[in-house]
């Protein structure tokens, strides 16, 4: 693959983003005949980089997420090249391929800031409900599983109150390595890591995603708003830059609620979080467990 100068790279990213916003994800590139740079330059100004046809534009526009996150510039070639998991239908095998692709990841600076291990995600690969937090903490880093500390216990209680078990849902984070001192993951770290989360979502095909806390919500929705504005409604969500191989899956509903760690610090907000979960339960037709259970 040729090395592109930043200007060209940005221009191609803009073009890919434009098509992604229309719901178009499949592309081909013409072979370079003269020189790679000339071809790339002409691709920017012509239709050399074009979506696979035929395209039902109306359908594509209908699929467009109201809040589709942007495609990070650094990952444009992951959009152009189909991801390996798209070739398998079994979600367990597909998630394994994503994990293998992630490898012993050094893509962002979190890999050298004290992480013990990558925390990929856990749960039912066919889950209808998925929870997404911001990143692993100390317990998660030690055990290699998201939400296993005190906040994890509270999340388990929240899941149980919805009439489900932890193993019924899928749980992941925006970044897969622990930020030092549990600081908030930075923008470049989220942009680098989140394409893997998008691919996990595209494989799992949940009906509902619950974003736990403002960091997860803002990264998934690409909306910069306070929690008070983000909560209390569903968003249409399609994973940016990743495509499900199931044409019947048109994306998920996304709801925002408080991060369990925040609820531990301010238990008065548990009632508000319960309202968010009840909205999800209604959509998924879930019933709270009977008292005797
Ligand atoms: S946070 Fe994500 S992108 Fe960064 S090193 Fe860890 S796995 Fe890689």
C-alpha cells in the first residue's frame, strides 16, 4: 500500500465518510497504472473510488443513522477492505476473528501505559442487549473482563432487575486497555480503538445498546451534549465503518444511562437510571423478575 501524504489521506477520508453517511460501505479501487500518487489524486477528483453498484439510494438514505459517528481518518482502509469476520456467519467465530485481528494491540498509546491485558468484551455473541462503557478499570485490567469490580456488581444487579442474566447480554467498552489512574480515555485513543467495538456490534447485531455514561454515549453517537440531554430517548444507531453480513439487521436502538461507577458515587441517581432501563425493557418486552426468583 502506498504511503499517502496527509492532504490526500484527508481528502479520501472525506470521500469515504460522504458515502458512509449515505449508508454505502462497499468500495473498489482501480489498479494504479501510471503512478500510485497520480491514481490516488485522480481518485479524489473523479469517481475512481466509487461504491459497488447497483445501489438503491432511497434504501441507503433510510438506513443512514441519525447520529452515525464519523469514520476515523486513520481507519479508512479498514472501510475499503472487507473485514475478515464478514465472511463467517457464526458470531462466535466472527468475534474470534476480530480478537485475532486486534492481536497484542499497540495501535494507541494506552498499550504502553501500564495495561496488564486487553479487555475485549464478554457475553452472549447473539445478545439482543449490549452494554458499552468507557474503558477497563483496575479490576477489569486484572481479570481481563469488563465490569467485574464494584461497578460491575451494580451492573449485574441492573441486568437482573431487567429480568436478564449477565450471560444473556454482551458487555464491552469504547477502549479495551485501562487508561492510567482510571483517567478518561482521550479522543485519539477512542478513535483508534472504537472501530473494533463497531465491528463487535456489527457481528452481535443487538436490538438495543445501552451506553453507560457520557464518554460511551458521546463516542457512540458523536454528540457532545450533557447527560441530561442525552438520556431519556432512543437513538437510531448503525456501527460506523463496520457492516453486518446480515442484510436484515438495520442497526440498533441506543439508549444512554449513567455509568454504574457514577451511581455508586451518587446513589440518588439510581431512580433515574432505572427509568432509562425501563424504557429499554419496554422496547425489548422484558418483564422484571418475580420476587420469588
Ligand atoms: S486501547 Fe484499543 S487501540 Fe489502544 S492499545 Fe488498547 S486495544 Fe489497542
